[in-house]
């Protein structure tokens, strides 16, 4: 783990209280108008019985899916966020960082119909994580990845892969630390999810801000490559 990835991990511990408030008080505009519903719609499209939420945070998605009758496991590397999630209930929660996930993915269970990475793949090396998750899928299972749309960042910065900084401006109050995260272009995302040959792209979507007509996120659906 390099210095930026260590800071990335630490930021979710430091900002757990502020993030929980932002999510539970519905303070993040993009989530309200498009991205939360987009991930829920894509999950329900596959009518899953068993779901894994990777980087579950304070557990909103686990709770929502649990209320729909699904068996849901939520995993996060921040003990502070896992404690918040467990206190609210709705599913089974596991404190596990990404490094440990890649070493022992079976700790999370198996035979998941859907594995969700909702704005939670923020480090430079994601292929190792995806490679670890692929064996946890059921026969027809899928992995859903939602991330900030590459074009929205490119409006204000260079369109090239690299580390960026999130200050949480406009997401609520109380954030004590900025967060480094790794930016990828559209091409990089589409290549990355298939890079190791374990997964293949089914389709991708681009949830749109209904007011501005601009893309808010990129939502990628992949499945196991059986060829």
C-alpha cells in the first residue's frame, strides 16, 4: 500500500461521522437526483437473492436491499463506518480492508448473485480487487461498478489517469480530512474491468443530471468470463 492509498483508507475513518450524516440526511445532490436510484434499478434488474456490497460505508444500500427481502453482506475497511452500519442493522456487516479482501475473499461468503462496488473503487489497483471478487459470484452473477463519470472531472482538469483530491465540498459539514482518489478515463475504466480476463463487460450506463443534461456517473456491469 502506497502513501496515497494509506491516506485514502484513513480518510474514511476520520470522516466517518460526517459521511454518515451526509448520507442519512440526503445532503449529496447527485445521489438524490440520479445515482442512488440508478444503482438500485440495476441491482433489481437481476432479481438477486444474495448481494455483496463492497465498500458499504454506513450501510444505506444494505438496509435498502434488506427491506426488499434480499440477503445482503456489507464490507468496509473503516471500522468506524462498519460500526455505524451495524447499529442501524439491515444485513450482515464485515470489517475488512481491501488488502485483506484480496488475500482472503472467501471471508465474505460466496454465491453472490450481485456484487456492488458503488463509488467504492478509489485506489490505483482495482484489477486485483475485481479478480478476488469474481470467484464469489454465482453462476450467472454480476459485478456492478458505479463511479464518478470521467467526463465530469475532465471539464475542470486534465483527461488522463492519475491521483486526484476530494475535499467533500458541497457534501455537508464536519469533514476533517480531504481524500486522495485515483481518476480513470472512460477508456481506462472499460479496459480495467476486463484486464485480467476473469470478467467481461455486459453493458455500461451513464446516469444523467435531469436539469443540466450532463452525466453524473458511469455504471458498469460485468460478469464472469467463461470462454
